[in-house]
C-alpha cells in the first residue's frame, strides 16, 4: 500500500487496484459529483476542460474527453452496470487510446463522521493489465482529479 497526497493506493489482488480518498462533504454531494455532468466537468479530468456525455442509469453509458495541458485529448468510456444511490456504482472503464482493455470499477461511498470516504476498486482481466495501469501514471492522475474534486466540493458547501 502507498499514499500519494491524500490518496491511498492498494493492490488487494493480482488483478485489482484500489484507491481510497476522504472528502469533507456529505455522501449525497460527493455521489452527485460523481454522477452529474455539471459536477464531473469541474474535476474528473484533473481539472482540465472536460466534455461529458452521461446517461446515468443501469445500462446507460458515459464518455468523457479530457482536453489536457499537453494539447492532446484523452477519451474514456464505459457502461453503468449497477447503481445503488448514494452508496455504490459499478461501471466499466475503457481508455479509448487502448481499445479493448475494459476494466470493471466499483465505487463505494461511505459517510463517516461527517466525511465521505470514496473507495474505487478496479478489476482487470489480467495481472499484466493491472500492472500496466499502475505504471501508467494513473495514481498521479487520480490524485490530481481528487484534488480538483476537493476544490469543487468546497465551492458547493
């Protein structure tokens, strides 16, 4: 297990990565920030400009395009498999730059002492895919996105 800023990173199995971060906001607000375009565009792409298409329902899809500082666009997509408001989301995740490598993410929202703990566990098809994602800079990107989320949540309190 390692930490990157306030983000705790764990490898619970040979095919999973788990990210955990706490936010000083109620669970319903943190959940909304993960499920509504008007919130996602402020934080998901590390705070970079983000195009968001989202049909938030079981069987619905999403697609996010981050317009990064390096001048490139990075697109991600997936399908919502399970939704339990405001507790849990299970969705697929695919980086369009690496088509065909679809992971399954489970995001859990737990309220504890007025804070919300978000734990996202991503399961890959192989250990090699998990290791490739872990080595891709994903942890830094997630930490940057969650820092942007923290800033966005502060504007809503």
